[in-house]
C-alpha cells in the first residue's frame, strides 16, 4: 500500500512541475513578444529614413540623366519611383503584420 502512495505522489509531483514549467514558458514567450514589438517602431522609422536618403539620391540621379538628355531617363525614373514605393509599402505591411 505504501508503494502505491509513493507512486501516486510521484505522479502528482511530476504533473505539478510540468504545469509550472508551462506557465514560465508562457511568460517567457510573452516577454519575447513584447521585446520584438518594441523594436518595430524604431525599425520602421529607420526604414523610412533609409527610403528618404535613397529617394534623394535617386532623384538626383534622375535629374542628372534628364539634364544630360539621356534617352533612358524614363526607365531610371520608373525604377526609382518603384523602389521608393516598395520600401514604404514593405515597412507598412511588415509593421501591420507583426503588430
């Protein structure tokens, strides 16, 4: 009879320790989620700043081609404009997807 009591006690102790381990895991996951989401706002602003710099450089490049009379100006302008739109849309979609 005492062997049965020890076995039941061991099962309950193991079950209780597993339940506590899951609770701490959830706290860790929620802390990691909070940390990741706190980085999105500065990362989004960084992407917008990079987009602004790339946009200015691309605008100067397009203007240089336009001023020199290069026939390839429209292709360069379209690729520059598409890159700027992609960067803005990608940052917005990633932010809305993860937050």
